[in-house]
């Protein structure tokens, strides 16, 4: 049971990283300025996570012909989900505030991502404490920019700061769920992790490509557009740099 306690502590610490976002949005003036930049950064970091983090992870054991199918399934599923959320939003008599559908899709995509992180942490600790600690540190390093951008997306999409913080933390806790299930059903969960990850890739590509990038395309001022491009590249680059650093250490 010692390994289980280590796994639970590690995944809970990873989940606490989701609170980092609130520190950047404590002041209203700062919030308004950062949102403009963070939507671009979020789009870049999502593409970076999808293609530079998750995709190499599912391909590390070789190409599987089912991987593209699950990526496409993720894209199509998020398309259907967005259509449903759009329909529900515009037909609900109890809806008083404008909340973009991509906020809820971002929560789902992030939940899948964190669930997979929990699987990885559990497997690592089950192979040794040192490996588990190293893996936990690596995941935290990846999660910080991702969670900051996720928080920015939720605020931009219409959530209040408190609601964004709570929801972001709850999605982060799916890492704990993934870890627990892996500990007790390791062979079953591990075999499905590549497909869950592939599905998450499709979700992140869909959100970045059809929701966030079109949002930043609405900006027509060339100076602001250039700044958005730089933040987009920075989002991708941050994920790449952290991945390269973790791989070397």
C-alpha cells in the first residue's frame, strides 16, 4: 500500500498546479491585458501538447493503425459536443450569461489529459519510487503552462474567476482517478491509455483549430495580430522546450 500512498500524494500535488492560474488573474486590470495574450498562448500550447507531447507518447511503442481512428473520433466527437452545447445554450430558458461552448470542451479535453497523466504517474511509481518522483516532476513542468492557459480560456469563455478555479481544479483531480484505476486495474487501463490519449489529441486539435484560433483571427490591428502570433509560437515553443529539458534530465 506504500506505492498507493505515494501515487495519491503525487497526483494530488499535480492537481494543485491548476490553482497557479488564479495568481495571474488576481487584479482586474492585469486580467484584461493578459486574456488578450493568453488565448493565443493557449491555442499554441494546446497544439504543442497534442503534437509534441501526447502524439509522441502514443507512438513510443510504434505505430498502431487504431491511433489515427481515435484521433479522428476525438475531433468528430468534440464537433458533435459543440453542436449540442450550442443548441442547449440557445434553447435553455435558464441561461442568463454568455458562456462559450469551447470552455466546456476545454474542460473535457483537459480531464482526459489529466486522467492519462494519472495513469503515467501510477505506472511509474509501481516501477519504483525514484522513477515515480522523476515522472511527477516532469508532468508538473508540463502542466504549469497548460493550466495557466486553460484558466485563461475559461475566463475568456465567460466563467467567473471562482468558477474557473473550481472547475479547473476538478478536472485536474481526474489525474487522481486515473492513478487509482491504474493501481487496481493496471493491465486493463494501461492497454487503453494510448486510445484515450489519441482521443484527447483530437479534442485539443479541434479546440485550438476551430475555436481559439478563429477567435484571435478576429483581431485586425496588425501590431496586436503580430503579438498574437508571437504568443501562439511561444505556446508551442514552451511545450517543446519543457519536453526537451525533461528528456535530457
